[in-house]
């Protein structure tokens, strides 16, 4: 067992203590998702990118994101009606992600950090006013593909499909179950082209896939703990603290990008 852990740490180019810290990051990120229902890659990728390249950080999040979204989001009663309602958005997001993911593996590190930092900060700032946005029913259909276009472009570069999709779905005033199912389906479907691109380009290899499988456990522990915590912690307060932390992380990434 100790040999396996040592090999895993070596494959990620971190010490054993660093591996334990990465597991802690996954636990915290899973906790955020458990409390809010969203936010796993938004928290984990910026933190992981402090010790590994951004594409690698995105690669090791593959299975935790897939498993947690399947666990939280896929209500079999709602899958068919959700796909009928939102398939244009999901399809456009998948196609756009396939194109933008080519840039992720081609950009230099400084540009990647800068892009990631700007996206994180923009999401945090826009989230402060997103609850006040409402989309009239007549605009739902025409806006869906545009949201998918933006989500796919952001997701291919950063694994952050969430900001435009979440704002759009919140603005439609969906029920809680319908919202969770739509988010889960959209994130899983849109992520497939990104993960496939990373695999084809050699970023998501066996070492990263192994680390991704190992990190499923702390993420799901965090999700389960976060779901329990949701009952006692005011969600508004938690969300504000999270947004403040995201602003700081985004600023740190921008600084790294500008420093080259």
C-alpha cells in the first residue's frame, strides 16, 4: 500500500505530504459541492493548479466530477424531459468544448493561468447579482444555444462549464430537482469532449486517470459531509464566503499569469 501511495505521488510530481494536501483539497471541494450543489471544479482546479499544470489539474478532476454529478444529478424520472427541454444548449456546449479544448493543451502556462484567473473572478463577481436575473419564457429557446456556446468555450479552456449554465438555469426559476438534474446532465455531457481531448493529446494518461480514481473517495466524502452541513450552515453566508475565497484565488492566478 505504501508503495502504491509513493508511486501515485511520484506520478503527480509531488511529495507524500503534497499528496495528502491534494486529498484535503478534494475533500474541501467536495464539501462545497455538497453544500451548494455546484462548485467542485471551480474550487479544486485553482487550488490544484498551484502545484501542477492547469491541464493536469483538469485531467485529475475527470472521475470526481463525473461520479459526483451522476450521484447528485441524474434522477431517472427527469432525464428524458430535461433532455427534451435543454438538448440545444447541451449539444452546442459539447461541440464548442471540443473546439476550445484544443486551445487548453496548446496555450503556454502563463496564458492558461491568466485565463483561469479571469474566469474565476468573473464568475465570483457575476454570482453576486445572478439571483436577480430572470429570463422570460419566450427567450428560453433562443438563449439556450448561446448559453451552450459560452459554456463550451469556457469549459474547454478551464473545465468551468458552470457559470453560464447555472446563471441561465437559475434565471428560469426551475424547481430544485429539475435544476439539479439539468446541471448534472449538462456538466457530464459537456465534459465528455474535454476529457476525450485530454486523453487523445496525452494529458489524461494512466497516471492522471489513476489519481483521478483515487480522488473520487475524498470528493464523495466531502459531498456527503457537505449535504449534512447544508442543514445547519446558512447557505447565503456560506456562498458569500466561498465567493470571497474565489476572488482571492482568481487574483492569485492572474498574478501568476502576469508574472509569466
